[in-house]
């Protein structure tokens, strides 16, 4: 069959590519025909690369190889690399092999092309999966439309624009929102702006909540939180709020950088960056960090089943 080498900082697109390949396997034998390995040592890797499919049809082997390229350690001796190269050249019939390297997002890390393993893998089906720049909204919009089409949906242009305004360039979040919107639209298959407004917590909603907390308007903050509960589960509000606060902390601590650099760091449009900085001018970094710590602890308690009253604990975290 074939050998592939997928790398880049857009891990969701890598996952989608693998899911597409996985979908072509016999579903009755998926537990045997689909295998993943996480940076295996030489003997385990060599054995896996030479494993022929059995009676259950074609096989897909995924090697998560980030440590092979991102660590200082040399995983393989020259003789071992020669053996790996030989195994790939003599790839068994019916076996697809995919090496993946998921680079950290927003850290500008690159694949070390000087490594011998890279030179070996680059002879095959090599493809980079970079994340979309937050300011390239046309590319993001096209991805959303294509992803909607995969889900048998159509989506209005202004609905796409609103999703980008809410989310930025996080493809995994877009995909999750499309799944929710599909349920909301059923039995219709067209996504409208109004549907997006109904299902998404807007940045302004979250900012209103955080702003009330920062200005010590605790009673109004609790009312705003109760209003948001009509749209979302407390954990969804916590997750969205923590993501936003993390970005705010970056903006506050790196505010001396140009707007386009801050846009890269936070995955937000430059206009949103400038607008947020203006709104945060009277808020201290220390207050943001304290709020994030409070929210993290209550989220941990909820997920570890230690929370007796989820709503009350979130409310306490918000006004503590």
C-alpha cells in the first residue's frame, strides 16, 4: 500500500485526514485493522512496519512521531534507520502507514529536516498541515463551508462570519459548533446567522460577565451567569470563559507588541485584539490570573465528580 508523513500545527486537519483513511477500513474488524503507536522504540516500530494484514482486509498503522523530531534525543542508530527504510520500501500489501508530527500551536516550531528519518520519510507522501492565520478569514470561511458540506449542511455567509468572530481560527471548535448547529437545524439542512446567535456564547456575553466581576458588581455578575445558563451548561461557560481569559492575560502581558503579533498569539482578528485591549485597560493582570485560577479549580472539582452543586460552585468561583 502506501506510506504517508503528515506534520504541522493544525492537529485537527491531521486527525480528519486519518479519520478519512480509517473510514475506508472494514468496520467489522476495526479493532484489529487500525493501530496507533506513540513514539515506539526501534524494535516495536520495526515489528509494526512489517506486520502484514490478516483476513480482516486492509490495515492502517499510525505512528505518532513527534518525539522523533522535537526532542534532542536521537532515537535511532544509523543501522536501525537503514532497517526502518528497508521496511518502508517493502511495505506489505494492504498496509497503509502514517507517520504524524503534531507541532505545538503558536510556537513557530519547525520539523528538523536535517534528521535522517526526515530524509527517509520525505521520499513518500509528505504533507504539511499549518494552522490558518487568524487574519486570513477567507481561508477559514472556505474551510467552514467545506466542513459543513461534509456534514450535509449548507451555511449562510453571515453565519460563517459570525462563527469566525466568535471562535477565531480554532478548527476543532468550529467542527463542534457545526455538530450543535446541525441538531438545532434538523430537519432543515441550512445554517443561518440566527441559529449561530442562539447556540453560541458571544465574546461580548463573556466579556460582560468578566467585566462585572472585575468591577466588583457581584450581584449583576450572578444575574449575567444565570442568563448564560439558558444557553449553555456550566462547564461550557467555564471552558469558554477560561479560554477567553487566557487570551486576555496574553494581551495584557504582551501589550507592547504590535496588534498583528498579538493576533498571531491569540488567534484573534486584529480588530478584536485592539477592541479587547481598550476594554481591558482598567483591569490588572493579577485580577485576571486570580479569576482564571478560581475557575480552573471549580472546573477540576466538577470533572473529578467532587462537586455537589455545580451551579453554586461556579457562582462562588466567579465572585470569590
